[in-house]
């Protein structure tokens, strides 16, 4: 029904003598997340311009399955008629996108099909995907063909070599359609030497062709969704937020960390990977880590921190994978997330080692501490009996924890932001409900 309605829309514009515009989008090379961003913007711009149609010109060997599914959904949901021009090949994921279009034209010698999902094993050898994945992709091709009123078994035979169609393909072989066989089985409206013939065949000869170029933002999104670039964003983001938690005020580490995480989630949301579940996992992880730092730290147990790290990992991992993510992509995403969290923790440990020796004190620790000391000195009518006492940290102070002074356990907070368990400390300020301590260097 949707196909017939779109054709009537095109015919109506032609009969009314309104030339209108036709937008040309090119799907060339590997289909990836940059392709998703490109199609998303291109279809939106064409719909906003009230284009008569969008022509998608295909010359692709295929690409990532989850990216192809996102592109297919964009084409099916487009608010403008879509025409596929197979010039000269639309293999694998490209075949799915072509089938999703309302009309298909082939260049002479054009081919479409060979869409069984594959992956590379650890030795780099290409293998067919498991039966479960093949079944899911087969259903995806079938459903797409049914939406466009095409023979569903033909689409299935492109994916599953067990499908046999008398007179077209025998069992044990994958189907690849030529221009002639595609026309015979309803997968092509005919051949076209060039774009002008496509326009003529579709009744759009008087239309102005607008070429939608691939822009730097599409390339940028594709770079940001690369697992190892995503790992860098995660590592920088997590490290920045951890440093910000342990330093007063809000400074450069927090800004850089938030910017990195914003780029990560923005790029993965734009291509349809990151959803609400990813953000829920991420925020829950942040809350658990905050509880570990500021509430449960005195128990020296660490369960909340571990749970927080696991939730953060789930948030990042679910934002990088989809239901049809191939095994090697899933493993790359898992490895990238694990590496990023380890790097951020190691970097944070190095920061805690360096910061007591530095007079820089990111976030203004030195300046703020000096101001607080002067303010407390002016407001305190009499010196405290605790100030000057020396003892040791009973727990890691980051910055809150417990210390022992002359046999008495007290709640204390580290002036430097972190002091390891067992360190010698001295009380430098008495704030009543807690005591501010400073690490005492040995000797």
C-alpha cells in the first residue's frame, strides 16, 4: 500500500507540471555507522525540501549488519519516495537497503544479493555466522521484502543457502540476482544506463537533481563509533570525573571528562545504538561510585565501588552493541570497555600518587585550603585539643574515613583528597563533627 501511494505522489507531481527536486544519495564502499548518519540527514533534508523522491545509488560490497539494519529502518520510515539504483553492485548489507526502497533499477551488469552474514575468527579466517544469526537476518530480509510487496523467498535465498527456488537457485547456493533475473522476479523495474534514464523510467524527467554529499560530520561519527576511539573517550571521561570527585570545586578535569562522555553517547545515540538503558546503567554506576566514595568508604569494603564499575561497563557496552552486532564487534566492544576502565583506574592511581607532591593541586586545593584555614582561625574562639594530635589512618581516606589518635577512633577527612590506609596523619583542623587531617611524612 505504501509503495502504491508513493508512486501516485510522484505521478501527481508530474501531471501537475511541477518539476520539483530529486535528491541523490550515494551508498559507496563499506556500510558503517557513518552511512547511518549520512542517510539519516539526507532523508530528513529531502523530506523537509518536499522532494519528489530520493534516489539511492548503490556500489557497495556490504558492511556491518547492525549498521545496515539501522539504515534499513531509516529507509522504510522515510517520508519521501525512495528509489534504488544498483550501479553496479549491492552485495550483502547493500542488498537489504536496496530491497527496502520502493522501486529498484539496475545498471547493465548490475548484481544484488549474496547476503549471508559472516565474521572473522581469531585467526582472521572468514566464517559463516551461527544458525541463530542467519535465521534472524533471513527474517529481516523477508520482512523487508514483504513490506515492499516483493517475493519473500527470493530475499531469504540471498541470506540462507538452504532455500531453493525452482528456476532461480538450487539448495546449497546463495542467490545473487542479475539485472535480468531481478526483473523477472519482481526485484527490479528495469535497466537504466545512467541517472537520466532512472529519472525517465520513474516519471521524474523534469525534476532537478540535488546531490547530497557525504560531510565531515558523517566521517566524524564513524570515527567516534570505532571501538578503540570509543575506548579513548571512555577512559578520558572516567578519569576526568574520578579526579573531579577528589578535588574541590569544578575544573578542567570535569569539563574534559563530561565532554568526552557527551561525545561518546551523542555519537552512539545518533546511529541508534545508545538508548535509555545505556544511560540508566551509566547513571546507576555513577551513583554507586559516589556512595562508595562519600558514604561507604569508612567500612573499607568496596562492594559499592565494584558494583558501580560493573554498571558503568554495562552502560558503555550496551551503547556500543545492538541485537545484530557480529561476534567480533561484540568482543571488540567488550575489550574496549574493559581496557578503558582499567586505564582510567591506573591513571587515577597515578594521579593520587602525584598530587600530594605537587603544588598545582588541580581544582585549587592549595588556595582553597589556605582560605579555609584562615577562616577557621578567625572564627574559632579557642584552640581545639585535637589540633596537632598525630595518629594513623585506619582506612583509606578518599577523602572521608577513620583515623586513630591516642587510642580514640575519629571520623576524619583528608586535606589532600586521598591518604592510604596505615599512613601517619596529623589533625590540622577541628570542625566538630569531623577532623581534617594532613599526611605526615616519615622522618
